[in-house]
């Protein structure tokens, strides 16, 4: 049994705990800690499901990611944690986390992983992409076209503000400032979303698999 305690007005769980159910009736869900209840110290996410002895939780991972964490319900110890790409994309492709293989010794997860690169694909081009491919174990794939680096509305707002500060809110000034803002954006590190399979035991192993690669600037 998984128990989440929430405090009014506070985002997230105030406390998360697991009680391993033995033979007999299910333990009552109450605020007070019960026999055998294991509190997940320092974790405040939300329960999303279970498989065999594993409990899955999610929380905000930043940069468009959902932080997915897996605990062993028998010991209360963390098994794996990573940033995943949820939920559905605009084109309808599934962006959830799936359990694609289970046996007595292994559990394999399949999902789109999110990683923040140390470079900018629009700004650093091929050099950045080669480093990303090496770091993430991505095969011989062409450099993806990132989205979101334009931030057109934001760029225009920044340009108008800059021109007002210069007391010259002209078309020429705004166009110049928009161009400069776009150039500045190119230096922002890229967020990479790519498909993986993860074998959880005996230690988690992440493997890149076939599928589209997406990217956008850090938020």
C-alpha cells in the first residue's frame, strides 16, 4: 500500500510511504504511521502505479520533463530515477513510460528520455551533435531540427522594451533587437528528447533505441 500525505496549499506530497501487504486484511489508511510502514525520506512525488515489487512515482522534472522514480516496495529503497517526456505530443505520438518486459529477474522500461546537453544545437551545430551522440549512445542519426529557439512573441517584447529604453521605438530598432535576441537564444543549451529502453536489474542500464529525436532550449 502506498500512502501520500498532503498539506493544504502546498504543491506535492508532504510525505510518501509504503507498507508491504502481508497475508491478511489491508492495513487502514490513516495519518499515523503504522506497523511496517516505510517513509520515503526526502521524496515528495505522486504515486502512478506498480508492477511486481516496484512502485512508480512522478514529479516535475523541469524543462518539459516528468521525473519518474521507482522504489522497491519490499525495502523502500530507490531503484531508478530519470526525466521522461510526458504526456502526449501534439502529433499524437505516445510519450508515456511503458513496461515492455517482465520476468523473475528483469524489468525493462520503454520511454522518451529527456537530457539537458552542455551545448546548443542551433549555436554549435555538428560539434554539439557529435558530443551529444557520444554522451547518450545515440547511433548515426542526422542532427535534429530544434523547436522553440525563436520565441517570436518573447523576442518581440524584449525588442520593444530595449528600443523604448533607447528612446527610439522605430521599426529599424525593433528589427535589429529581434535579430540580436535570436542570436542570443542560439547560445542556450539544448534539451534532448530521445527513445530509450532501460533494464533495471541488477543495475539500471540505459540503451538508446530507434525513434525520432526532438530538441528545444532550456527553460
